[in-house]
């Protein structure tokens, strides 16, 4: 068993290293040059999409948050005639230690930073996987099967869709990276309430929220969970209430206050309007955006967009095969390759959304759905057999709301809440698949122990069938994700 555990650990480390190399190779578009910057030739302004975070870092050391318009052409959010980036401060703050080097080359080292963010995300969930399996007694072959599925946490997952060297993708990558770190710290803190894990959790949530505001709902849910846990484990009294409110509240207030505070300092609004973007609401707004605004009556964030966005991100027929390299392409794209509409509108007037090239989660990471579904069915069946006539509500309370399972409900709820923010936006884009990574990774993380236990105790037919499905699924995910990332980065 000890030898199997060492092999398992080695396999996870190998997966992380391979994923890191693939991320860097894709982010440099095969050049391996950390100075590589993507030039968006399809954009009417032909701007360098990796420079902004360096410009914002340079601005912060001069005591300001605005940048020069030529440093963010086409994406300026204008207030009092000054150009601000909607994107958070975290990617720029992470550049401050290397600012002399970055100034010398006049490059943001975007490929390196994106690789670091994606490696942080993959490494955090692989560490969580290792921690959950450290107490399980499984056969060596079962552990190796789990390690193979672990590729989905790295290069064989939707993280690969964030490798284009642009500030759009890097902002999402850092948010996802620090959210993934927060999940690992939350798991460790839940077990023993050690201060070091709480401190790392707070830092992770703070940096995630200041990379992308979609992390704010996650911080809110995790803060509630931490407060509840402290209230349950501490001695009843005034001090227990103060500790629960203080530590739990800090996880909510600090990320939210800093995120919204930066937006207020930049744009004078706690929740900035899309109309501040010069391409959407400025005097020279793009015709496409003018048409969308007219259709939506300037209501550019709404729950009515959710069904269409869900359909776009979950439909399995989002890729096609081609003869030219890399042999896979998007079925729904904003470039006139195949003449197909980017998305299908559900209960919306056609043209209501800003639809870009998009794939889907079911095409790029199907194993996450399969593993979670199998594990959920297994849990329900075993509980029903044990408790006989109990209702579904009682099953839920007896199993999921126990203290040792409650952290799973909290983490999943936070991940769902975070992703829902994306679904209410006016954009449908392939890069937003990355926002769903914490949720899909949690599907795998929570489903694999149950599935591995069943396979380990199953017969030869079950093991052989599971191995075949996993090999096919991981191979598909590697092939499709790398091909789409290469295609998207080249577009």
C-alpha cells in the first residue's frame, strides 16, 4: 500500500509538470518564448492583448489606477475622460516584484503568468485529490486509474481554454487559480480549524475577488460556511459568537469590500455599468453593440440570459472535425468559417447577446459530468437501501448535512453561485468555460472517491469497463482541449 501511495503521488506530480508544460507551450503558441504576446489581427484596432496588466502595475506605483488609452485600446472604461481597465488589480500586483525586468523588455510576460495561474489551479485540486485519497485503502491499479482521471484537473480540462496570451484570459486564470487554492485551504481548515489554513483561505479569496468579481459569491458562501462551522465546534457563549461572526465575516467582507472598493475608485460605481466601456456606450461604440443595446434596452446584465448561456455551454455538439491541423474546430464561431450561428437563442430575440466563438463544457470535460453522476447515483442507491422508507428530504439531511459532508455542499454551492454570475452577463465566449473550472473540478473531486471505492471492490468486468471509459475520456479531452486552445489562440 505504501508503494502504491508513492506511485500515486509521483503520478500526480507528473501530471502537474506535464500540464504546466502544455499550458506554457499553448500560451506561447508553440514558440516557448516567455516574451510572446498575442496580436489580435481580427480586432479593428490591432492591439497587443497582453500589455494592460503591466501598464496598470506601472500606474499603481505612480499612485493612480488609470492607464493611457493606447495601453488599452478598444477596452477603456471611461470616467472623467480617463481610461480605466475593468479588470482587477491582482494580475498587476503580482507583476510588481518583477517590474524592473518587465520594464526592461516592455512586456507583461503574459504566457508565464497565465501558466503560473493555471498551474496553481491544477496543483490545488490535485493536492485536494491526494488529500482525500490519503486515507483510503485502495489497490495500486485503482490509484493509478484515479491518477489518470486526474489529468482532467490539468491539461485535459477546460483550463486549457484559458491559454491564449491575453488579459481577458489571464484575469479569469488568476481568479480560477486562487479559487482553486481556496478550495484546498477550505478542506484543510474544515478538518482542524488551524489558523494557517484560515489565513491562506482569506488570501486566496481576496486575490481571487480582485482578479475577477465572479469570485465574490464564492467568498460569500465560504464565509457563511466557516462561521457556521465555528459556531458548531466552539463552546457556546459570547466568545464563540464573536469568533464565528468575526472570522466568517472577514472572509465575506474583505474580498467583497476590496473588489467593490477598487471599482468605485476606478469608475465611481460599486457595480460598474457596461455603458462605461467606450466600445459599448461611448461616442464611437461599435455597431454590433449599438444593435444589442437597442434589442435589450440597455439592460446588459439579466437572469433572462441564463437559459441561452446554459444551452450554449452545455450542448455536446459544439465541435467538428476537420482535415487541416489541429483537426478539431468550433462548430459555433464568430468567424465565417462554416456559416453557422455562434449560439441558439432560448426565449430571447436573436442578437440579444454578444456571441463569440464558443465550445461547451460537455464537449471539453465530459468526464466530470460522468464521474459526478455515477457517484451521485451510487450514494442515493446505497442510502435508499439502508433507510428503507425515508423520504428524499430525509436522505439529504442524513447524509449531506452531516458535519463531515457539509463542506462539500458549501463548496459546491459557492462554485455554482460563482458560475451563475457569468451566465447573467451579455457575453457568450469560449474563455468563460474557464469560469466553470472550480465547479467541474469539484464534480471530479467529490465523485472520484466514491467511484474508486466501487471499482476497487467490483469485479473484473467493472474494472475493465471503467479503465476503457477513462482512457477514452481522457484521450478525448486532451485531444479536443489542446486542439481548440491552439485554434482559438491562432484566431
